[in-house]
C-alpha cells in the first residue's frame, strides 16, 4: 500500500500500487478538501531534478547507503553515499548539500549532519558521523552528539536527525 499526500491540506490518501503499472497516471480527489490532483506511478520528479542539478557527482554502491525510515513526514528512501564528506539535510533546490533527504520534516535542518566516508590503514571503510551543527541535534543510540563530537558508525547503526530515523548500510567487509 502506498500513501500520497494532498497538496492542499496534507491529508493522506492510501491506495494499492500493485494494481497499476509504472508510468500510469492516477487522479485522486481528497476526501477532506475535495482537491483534485494527479500522480504518475513509479516516477519521481524530485529525484530527476536533483540528478540534473548535480550530474557530475557519481556514487558507488560499493561505498554504502543511508536507509531513511518511513515516518509521519515521508516514506522509506535509500540514499547512496560517496567517498569523502556527505552533507545530509532536508532537500531544497539550489542548496549545497550533496546527500539530500526528501521530507517535510520541519525539525530537520537543510544542513543537519555530515558523514565522512574514508578508509582506514587496512583499506576498510570508516563512517564518521558529526552534527551539522543543527537546531534539533543528531542522536546516535539515543545520545545527543556534542558540537564537535564525532561518532564512528558501522553497518546497521541507527541515528536520528529531527524526527527522522536513518540506518547506515555499509559495504560488506571481508
């Protein structure tokens, strides 16, 4: 089951996406405000806009990804990581972040936190999390990160930015 949000009143409408094919257009009428709006199955204009804004940035599935867990503001997303500094925050066209999260979460800053992906002396990937600094903080294992504090993450580590929970999916190490 998928949920779409009414663009006028933000009410959710639930439907079974398995009954439709990718690329098919659907029209909904909001039961709360009677606003009529349409969507296209399997097409995400926002991701395409993001790719057009930064076409030179390549990512690798060998590095790892962030699994953004569904909450009241948005749905599950998988966001690939890059070697070096990944600045994470709420997506806004033209912002300087390179790891945007599509959300309406008002407690997530446009630049909320950073994950640095590097290699240790043995060539294994290291994931280091630091706060942005942000207004609401970055939490790892229910502990607030300090202003200059860094925390090493491993595959499966859970951290929270605003009201959004994120799981690090690191590359499988031999």
